[in-house]
C-alpha cells in the first residue's frame, strides 16, 4: 500500500510539474507563430526583460508558491532550476525584437541544453527518480526559523530571490540574442569555459553520488573511517561541483562581455555570493555530524574551498595528533 501511495504521489507531482508552466510554453509558441496571431502583436512588442519578469512573477513565483501552500512542500523550485534557463534562452531567441548571430545563438542554446540535462539527471538520480519526494533541507531549516509566519515569508525567502537570481543569470542569454556580431576567438574561449564547467560539475556530482551510495550501504557498527570524500576532484577542492557550476555561468558572461555588455556579470556575481553562503551552510552541517566532524576539520585545513589546487600543509604535529585521534575514535 505504501509503495502504491508513493507511486500515485510521484505521478501526481509529475503531472503538476509538466502542466504548471503551460502559460509560458504557450507564449513561446505564440512568438514562433506570431504572424498568424495578430492579436498578440502588442504583447510581442514589449521589452523582452519586462515581459519575462512579469511572466516569471505570475507563472513561477505565484503559482509555485500557491502549490507549495497546498502541498506543504517547496520541492518544485529545485527541478525547475534545471529547466527555466532552457526556457529563457529559447524565449530570448524567439522574441520578435531579437537580433543575433545564428551560430552564436545555436552554440549557447546547445550548451544550455547540455547543462540542463546534466543537472536534471543529477537531481533525479539524487532523489531516486521521484518527483517531489522531499524539499531542500535548507527550506526545512528556514520553516523552523520562521514558524507560523513561514506560509507568507516563504514567498519572499524562496520565490522572489529565485526570480532575481535566474533572470540575472540569464542576462548574457538576453544580450547574445540582442547583438548581431560575427563570431571571434572570445566566443571559443567562452564556449570552452562553459563546457569545462559542465564537465567538472558532472564528474564531481557523479563521484559524490557514488561515495554517498557506498556509505549508505554500510551497516550499523561498521568502521566509520573515510566519512569524507577526498578522492577524484574532491581531493583538490571541497566543493568542485560548485566550482564547475560557477564556471558555466561565468562562461556565459564572457559571451556577453565580448559583445560589449560586461555589465551582465551581476547575475554570475550574485550566484557566486549565494554559493558562498550555501557553502558555509553545508560545511556547518557537516561539522554538526559527530562521525564526520574531526575528519572534516582536517579536510578543511588541507583542501581548497572551490578552486581545485594541491593540498595545503599545516602543522605536522597537530596533523599527527588529529590523525591519531581519528584512527582511535
């Protein structure tokens, strides 16, 4: 009965997720066939950023928030983080006021799809291919902090910030479809930075997934040494997945900077600041776990936070004492 109930819930959440952005999809299709829809000419002449912000506010912020109140879970923003940039890049490319280099547009659209598929796969692999099985642990912590005020505070704590962040991160996509200039060497540099970020994030997340899966298979009473992942990319960085994700977004900034719109870095900068805060929360959470605390403190002392580099050195006597303590704990 429990398995059947979970299956029904999974199917219901999948249907909600697929139908919830129907207004955005219909608007995109209307742009493609604008010539056959004269009544939409007024809307299609609105500034792309104005229209996308209005649509985002009502179709994502408001609708997602209302669904979260009904389900008592803010799960839907996570999978849609992987989808919204794809919708945005196609929106900018199909807008009647767009003007762009065909090949630059295709390169960015393909890269965005590759990034999305990578992140989408990682999300559902982590969630065991379930829709809405759980919400982000940070949202749970925030709900406990806000208490009875969480129902309205969640709108300003989750959904509005996501609008600013996702629209900000997509600004290079807007510029790419605003300026029509021939390709040059900087487009190649930008594409390589984006692709490097996608690959680094993919391998880092795969290594983390394999590590977590193997640790979860341990039985109670087994040796708990090696509770911290320190192999592969994680040997050189404590958060290589975050580093890869940042490379992807900063690579898009290079595309826009090359077109004379370096101001679009504000989205990537905001994302870097947010990831800095998330990194702090994740590490605080690791240090609260008794079985990991001492080992993770040593890991912090020897390993870079984001940018991969060789291990740091610290006082050898302190290191030996800490290693001895871990081995005999």
